[in-house]
């Protein structure tokens, strides 16, 4: 087993290690929820960086290629992924779900390879790295010295569907480990730090983080306080629907909270100006055509949807462009006590980092939340469109009360951004959850035919 931490693996070492891991990873990666290239075979697999983080745990950055074939929805021809691999002679039954396979060749021949984030021992050692800032090969562990992190907090890996992996430590902290890595500071670190500087308490401030300096400077993970008694907005909305309760009071308060976050974002990242509606409409149209190429069910509605983007190009500019959340929905907000909190500022992981960090209309976030109310209302039959309509009205009303402008009065902007979001949802569901495809398709039909 390799014992040397290497900033950039020597060619021989890289070749030897991938001899052991290559075929296992080619089979395992496409099955992971966070892997972007599920619909394309992994034709290329290269080791970019290897660090023995501690005995029995390898930290890897690997590059995957797909024969130069670009993927839909922003998945590029090649991607970089972060892996923490455990290496043992034998795997205990409790780690069975973490199994990747047994290496048959190379320096790891005869050893069992598994996803180390499932291993409590590895998870605790990773927390120890974060508790004591320092370096390990190309990895840099950093943190806020004013916030102590206790030792020995028991870890648990969250099993919910997501595009990254998250570990909760003792119900006190949560560590998000980014899987698909892009160069630069991840917004899920940059934005909460900036909002903390503005005194915004709606977003938990980062406590510690780690990054890599080679082969590309990139954020790898962020540790934040865990709101132990919080429930996410999605779960609360479904509970209200199941019990026949109204959700408008909560939706109104959520709208106010989101306006507060937007105001803090505008102060933290000043000088954005207004969106160019023509360029935005062109980009939305391009995304629509790309998704229609991949999802045939969308094609009959393309002309009607294009009219929404055409109207955007000629309507008023609306509120100034600014930094936004970028992927806002009920699953990205938490309610603890009587307060709403906003989390996960990474944006849509499938889109390039430079795009996710760019100034955009805050209407994008509002449209994402309105679509989420619609998703909740369609979780069981009979569908509850009136419930969704009331929540949408309440959310916009709460937002307008603090923001100083009313999203409901920006009909052209809101229709275009809702349409763009629904198109994104169609691609996502077609690729990941085909049974859910009727939910965004119902919105597509409404937006294309009636335009409301």
C-alpha cells in the first residue's frame, strides 16, 4: 500500500495505483448519486492527486472522461471528483454498503476498497484534521479560531439524496464534502462567510474547511453548525399537506427571511448592476433546446416556452442583478423554533462555478421556491394546486414586505425564470427520477399554453 503523500503522483505511482483502482471505480462511480455522467460510459480515468490522509485512508482527486462527448445540462466531457477511499484486508459487515470492491492487481491487490465516509473511524479522523489546521500534501485544513470544535463527536453519514456527501458530528456540526470539484472557492464557503460579515444570522457561518492547492485550487469541504432541532421546509410542507393544514403563515415568514438574505447578499457583494435580459433570454433558450434534444416529451412545448423567453427580452429589467442562492427550494431552508434559515449556497452543481458565482436576478431564487411549492402540492393525489397557489402568494407577499418590490408585479420576469427552472427540472427528473417527470411536465404545459 502506498505510504507517501504526493502533491502530484509520480507517473509510475499513478499508473500502479490506477491499476488497482481503475476498473473498480469505472463500475462504482456511475452508480453514485453525485456522479454527473450517469448516461455516458467512463472511457477515461486519471489520477490527479493522491494523499494518504491517515493510515488506511487515501484521499484522491480523479478525472473522468467520456470520450470527448459533452453531456446535457452542463455536465462536461470530463469532470474532477473527490474520493476518500478506505483500504482494508477485510470489510466488516456494518460497512457493507460502503463496499467498492476488492483490488485484483497493482499495489493494492488482495485488499478491499470502500467509501471511507461510511466508516466512523475515518470520519472521526477527518474531523481531527479539521480541528487542527495544517497541511497534508496538497490539502489545506483551515478554520475560524474563535469557534472551538470538541473532540470525539460521534459521526453519522446522512443518507438523503444529494449531490455531495454530508457527515453530522454529535448533532453539533455538519461537514459537507464536495464530490464534483471545480477550481476556485466554492460558493458554499464564500457566501456564508460574507453573510456572517454582514451580521446575517439566517445562514450558519463556516467553522472549518479544507481545500486543495494542486492540481487546482478548489474547496473540498465545509464544516458548519448543525441545527439539531430544525426541520427542512420540504418535510414541513408535506406534513401540512398530509394533515390538511394551511402553510401560508410559514410561507409568508419564509418570504421575509429570503428577502433578508437577498438584502445581505447585495450588501456583501455590491456593484452588480442590472441583468441583460436579452442575453439571459438567449441563454435560457439555448438550455431549452438542449434539454428538448435529450427529453423528447418536452419537444411539443418548445414554441410556447420560447415565447416566455422572448417576452423576457423585451420586459423591464426588474431588480438589480446580485449574488443569489442559485438553487433555492424547500429542501434548502430549515425552520428551527420560529425562525427560517437558508443553507446550501453551492448553486446548481451541474453548472460551471463561474456561472454560479455570477450576479443574477433575485427572481431566479424566487422562481425556484415557487416551483418547490408546486412540487410539494403534487406529491400525492389528488393534487393540491390551490394549496400551492396560496403558498406562492404568501411567499411573494412576505418577500415584498421587506424587499421593497413585489415579485408578483414582475410577471414577465417571473414567468421566464419559472420556465427556465421547470426546464432544468425536466432534465433532472428524466435523468435521475423518471417517476417524478410528470411534476415538472405539468408546469411545462401550464407555462407553455397559458403563460401564467
